[in-house]
């Protein structure tokens, strides 16, 4: 499936900003199922300093500094990306979850070493007895790992209410666990915490989701949104994505932007400025399927 | 019980040498047979010749120096902070030369090792790839900062300045308790201890042939500066600011090394280069001696919550424009989880054994170690060491096995079973004892640990020949962190007697390594100097006024005053905010006695929000912030000045005469400060900002006084004019000039318009103008800049004013409206000038975070 993704963020300041520094993670990363065919990042005003590279987790990132006074900042990322369907997975045929920690220990396999980066507490995700108790039900001894994770995913989908505005990016999972409310990033953080409680690697994925307008209505441009889900590592199979907000294993309608230990590692726009007064960001995201010949 | 000399042990009059060491530990001073160890003999011989008086004198010298230097550290206990005096026990720790050399070799090896580990983990990560280190040690450690991976580090030197906490086991073997690789504190205190100990016990110090400390700091600085490619590099000490517990030390190192002490908001990154904001514009910074945690240094890429860092710093490091000591992320290797791996790592890198062992530590991230900890829990200290929460205090991270109840143990075991990699078990140390002298003038053995410092040089690491010894007098000696109630000691490392002919560091206030003059005055320092000038002047105004008021309420002068004058005095107190209007009204109704009583209670009242005590506190606070710009004598006078209120509380009876005497002394102190500033300070930008603050404040004060004392009524008749002249310190000038009773027009002329009177408004403004003209400023085409325009306008107004005419009272209003108008112009001008100075030179505004949307719109 090929998509055109447009992600536009506008910051409007009440006073001119004298200088601002930004780190952007807005270029889609590639992975075996996802290839970026064309991408561009336009920034207004034109930054005085800009450098593109990759972060520690392999996500493309852009540093920029704007040194001329500016009343607003507009960042627009446009990507054409090819996303392939994952191979079908038999959840019940995965390794039993309680054998995973042993498989991790002492191994010098690069893939296993890499997986262990997503095993421990990170700035936005701390595990504790609460997350441990929460996850145990889904993981009786010997249960195949992926079956357990799917069960956990469904449980979060069923027991938690999707509600915007009650949490923010820094809301601890403990609070979400208590209130049973949140948005996609909270559910992703919670499920990651739950898996890490058991010594299972889990990483946070930020990205986009193709949305379908209600029957008979035309799709509105810019009404799509950023999304977040997670991925867990299964021996012999590799990383498998799960989306607790939609109770599914992402297929070819989830487009990954970046991954890391938690939201903090993949935040699309970080910035600091001198001056500026108050600011309000507005974001518009548009994900549209395209047919190949028209863009090549 | 051992007696160390043939003399009978006894009280204050004889040498305090009775010394009973504990039998089950190693004692630094005496061996198992009770004989004094060889390397102590010279010192002890000298010490035993001191008589009681000399001993008392030595202790007093030390106390005075500690107080005079304002040596404090802020001890935080469960979030509560208090300013504590630094505690020094004068009796030093002596270490023999041979033993020292062994210790040195071991520590140098360890420093190299830690640097190697850092350069691997922040680079190729071979140690992880080949399985030498388990991933949890790195990935589970919040001190591993992913954005610092592959950031280039000049010369591969991650650790420029590090420390080790060591202690001696009962068998005499030294052990390392902790590695300190982030930004180890205490070296400044070690230096201060040395200066004090060598002065309080000068003969003993000379005789002991102690290795000097000064060359260590020079070595550090020389090598550090060489990490910059520029000829004349700018190095700074990056501090969290005066609220930090170690700020005293940051300022101290800054003075000693000649690097300005700065905060994150004093710097900015432009074009991937780090700059210091100075009054002369942005100056590139080449080197940063970091005194804040790595993850707080760059909020853009590290901890976004930090307000202490500089957004973009990491990019400027990547661009190779700046070197940070220690490199960001260095805290990774001071983790206790690494301790049990060091022998293996030492073999891996150097194919040799670890020369100094670490205290036995078991990391619970491994099955066999965890099992050991569970079995031996009762005799171990259990520490939770890998938690992202830095605010977890040492005591809350640690449990002592012997103190645990059955239930505690069960809980701990459960926690460790689930999250073993966060925990270590450590042997509980029983360190050696060293003699504590203290105020009781008796020696007693107390547990001791030692912090030793190293710095990187071109030829490897070098150890500071000395260190910070810590003795636990009351606190738990099992703890290896600094607790309130601990004393420090100077550490005397015996040398061979051949020294580089460095003086014993002389004054701590000498800037030995200063490389540059006043041109790099940081904006913040300029701001503080400006305000110091203002506060000093404000104090002087308040003190002069109070003294004049006291003189008028007492004795003959008091009784002769008209009631109107009395109420005017009181209204002045209200103006100075020494008195609330309500209390003032009551006092006036009560007559002269009541006023006097009020005066005495409000004098130095620490609770009054605006009174003299607060002004003096502000003087002291701002002086501390710019202490590196003041001479030792100026500093001493300021400290004396600000401690005079304490004398008042100690004064019996608190008579009016006592008050006048103290106030006069304060005025003398202020005169001395002003003299110092005029005669001893170089005419740098620093001096100009101090002066500009004083001048503006004086105008403000004069304007207030004139308005209160002369804008209505008949000030000639009430004595208000004499008061005005007195407070404005212009009585003599007036008398010699006019040889007549004070008349308003003449007084106004003298205080407002007389360019030859150094107390007049116009004189202040002209002086201010001259200073401002000498500061760096942007060249403008316009003939006058905004500040000059204001000054010209106000001065012209004053010059054009007919003093006789504005002194006249309008019959209808009873107020000298033209005078009031002129004074309002003046006040406005002062305010505008102050704003212009701040706007032009003091911009150290904090960066604020720009956040994207606070929550993501997922699709349910």
C-alpha cells in the first residue's frame, strides 16, 4: 500500500521569538516492511543552521536553529511511503513468554542485544508492583508470548476508556492504570510497562493511521492524526506490533514514524526559544492512499 | 588506653594526647602495639609541644578563617535545605610517602580504566557485543545518555577531573568505596582546608614537609585549556546557581582557576557554537567545567524538564567547538553496578589486575550474585542504585542488613526478585579510625573515609597530593556519603622535601591563573554588581536617616524639637518602610518617648519586610554573588558590616546611645567600602556597573528625602532642612558656603544643581553618564543614545530651574508643585535609566520550552 503523508505543524507566538532550537523527528524511518519513496521537510522561516542525521535508535532526525526574529514557525513534512503487509503470525506458535528472559540473557546476538534496550525503565515509563499485578492475569506460565500480548492488548482496549484531554505526554502509567482513561500514547505506555514488568522487551512506536470516513462522507484533508502503538520482541520471529487503542495487530494501514523506549525518544518536535511569549501549536495530518503511477 | 607521650594525660593545660584506638579496626595514628606510626612522628612531636594557649589560638584562627571566608555548604535533608558552616577538624590526616605512591598508582590505573570504559560504551560498545558487560548495566542505567553516543570527545578524554572515595579495611588495605565521575565536589573544600590548616598550624605544617596542592590545580587548568584549539580560550565553571549546595565551591574554584562561574541561562548556542553573554556582547566559550548533572545540560536533547542547561549544547559539542569536562554522560561509570565487573574489565583493557580493589559488591542482576545477597542479607548493605529518580536520597536508597526486620527482608527479597538489576549488595565497611581533635581539646579515634582527586594530563592521570578526609563524629560511619555532623580534615601527604617553590597558595582570593582582564564580564555578574551598588547606597541612606532620627529623639536635641518635626521623622520611617502607617500614628500620639521606643524595636528588626535588616541581607547576598570581583578587604568589611545587627541583639539595654554608636560604625564601614571601591578597584566594566548602581540609587534616595522633607510646609522652621542636609551629608558644605541658617532655595541648589557637590543629583547623573559612555555600546548614527537623552533632559531641567522660585510655596495648595514636578521627572528618569541598563547589558533570559500538542489524537 502506498500513502502520501502530510504532517504540518504551525506555532504562532504572541511575541517574536529571538532564537529557537529544534529537534524534529518527522521523516519516516524505513524498516523491512516500510520504504520511503519520497520525502521532504520544509521549514518556514528558513533556519540559520540545519543538520540531518539519525538518532541513537536509528530514527531520522533534524536539528535546526532559527536565529532571526520570527513570529511563527511552520514545519511541514511530506512523505510518500510504501507499507507492506506483515506475514501472518500464528500467535499460539510463539515461544512461551517465561522462556524469553532466558533467551535474552548472556546472548551476544546483535538482534537480542538491540532488544534489551527496550527492557528497562525509561524517563516516561516506570514499572512497579501495580504494572506487574496488572499484567500477570494475561500471562499464565507457559502461555505463548504473542498470545499473551494479544490478550493484554484486548484487555486494555476493553477495560480502558479512550478520552482526550485527561492526560498529557508525561502522565505516568500508574495514573492511567488508576483512572482507566487516556489516549493512544497512554495505552502504549501502559502496555509497554506491563510487558517490561515481566522482563519482556517492548518499544514505543509513533506514526500515523489511515482513517476511513463514515459511510457516505468524503474524507476531510488534515483530519487524520498522529498515532502511537507498541512493538514487542519475540524470539525467532522478531518485532511484532500491537495497537491497544484499536485492539489489533497493525497491518498495512499503520505507518511508522519513529521508535524508542517511550514518547520522549520519538517526540516529533522538541524546541526551546528565547522570547515568544505564549504559543499555540496547531497540527494537521493527512494520510491518503495513492496509486503508484501518479506519483512516479 | 594508650598515652602517646611520657607526659601525663590531662585536661586543657597539657597536650591532649591520650588516645584510645579501637582494637578491631585499623588506626591511622598508632599501630597494634600502640606505637605511633613512623610517618606521624614529626607531626606529633610538634603537636605535643603546643601549649594550651597555642592550641586554642590555632582553633580560633581556623574558626575565624572559616567564618571570614563564609565557607558553607547547603546540606539537603529530605528536600529541606539549610546553609551549614563547613566543619573542619584541624588535626590533619597524615599519609606516608611510600604508601601514597601505591595509592596513587592504583587510582591512576582506575581512572584510566573508567575512561576506557566510557569511550567504549559511548562508542563501539565492544564490551556489550562480546558479552563482557551485561546489557542491563548500560541500558538499565539512567545515566547512560543515548544522545551522547558517538558524540566526539577531544583526545578521547571523557574524564578530566574525577574523584574516588576510599577507606581502609582492618588489615590496612585501601578499598575504593565509590567512583565519582560526574562532577565530583569537594576539591575546593580540600583546598580551603589546606589554606586554613597551614595557617592555623604554620610551624607544624612547615616541619611536616607536606606536598603542596596548588600545582595540582595548575596542572588541571593548563591541561584543560589545551583542549581548546584557540590561543586565548575562554573557560567557564557551569553551576546550577547560588541555591545549589555546592555553590560556595563553584565560586571558589572559579576564583581560583580564573574561570567565570556561570549558569546555563548566561550562555546561548548560535551557529552550533556556545557563547557567553557578556556586557560586551557574545563571547565564544571553549571549555566548560561542568558542575551540573549531565542530563540537565541540554534540555533540547537530554532531560527536557531542565532549566539549568543550554539548549543546543550537544550540537555545539558535536560540531567540535566546545569541550565539556567531564564529558556529558560520564556518570555512567560511577554506578555501583559496575564495581563487581572492574577486575574483569581491567584484565580486558590492560591485561593486569586491579591495583586497588573496590569494596565487595554483588550485583543482583546475576543469578549467583543475587543468591549470595539473599543468603547474606543480614550482614550486607543493600542499595537500590539504578533508578531514574535522582531525588531519591542516599539514605532512602540504602538498607542496612543488620537493621532489617523479618518483614523488611521479605519485601526487599520480593523487590529484588522482580527487579534485581536495580540492586546491589555491599559489604558493610568498618573503615579505619583517625584522631579527632575537636573543640573538646582531646583526641579520640573516629571512623574516617577519604576522597581523592585526579585530573587528566597529556601524560595520563595525576593525583592531587592530599584530599578531603571525612570523619563521622556522630553520624553513621557505615554510610559512605556526606552526612550533616561530619567533620572534614586536611590530608597531609608526606613529600621528600623538594617542592616547586610555590607559596602555600597564599590567599585563596588570589586569582593565580587569571588569563584575562575585565572584558569578559558576564551579564549576570554585571547585573549583580549593579545591584550591589544600589543596595550599598540604599543601606547608607537608610542608616544615615536612622542615625539622624535617633540623634533627634535623644538628649537635648530630642527635647527641643517641635512636635511637627517628630511626626515628620515618623513619616520618614514610614517612607523607608521601617514602620507601618498604623504603628506610626500610634507612636506620634504617644510623643517622643513612644517614637524612641518604636525606633529601638524596629532597628535591625529581621521580620520587617523592608527595613534595614533586609537591605543589609541584600547587600550580603549580592556581595556573595560577585565575591570574585571584590578584594578580600572589601569583602571583610562587607561581612563585618552585615553582622553588626547581631551585635545589637546582644547589646544589653539597647539604649539610644548604643544604637547611635552602632549606626555610626556602619557608616564608617560603608565609607571604607566606598574608599576601597574608589581606590582599589580597577576601572573595569565591573567597577562601572557597581558605580552606576550607586549613583542611580543616590538620586532616588535624594529625591525621596527632598519630597518628604521640603515639598510642603516651612522646613526652615521645623529643622527638616537641617535633617535633609545631614542625611545628604552636605551640612558642612552648606555651612562653609553660606555661614547662615539653612534656607530652602540654597539647600535645593546645593542638593540638586551644584555640580561641585559630590552628593548632588546632577553630580550623580553626570558620573553615571560618564560610566555609561565607557561601556561597550553599539555605534549609532544618532547624536545621543537613549540613556544620554534622558540624562541630558533631566540635567537641563535641573539647570533651568529657578531654585528661588520653586522654593516658594503656592498659597492655594500648600505644596511646592513645581518642586514635586521636578522630583517626579527625576524619579521617572532613574527608572528609565535602570531599565535601559538592564535591557542593554543584563539579558540572561531563560529559554522556554516549545511543546507540540500535549496529547496525541489517536483514533479510537
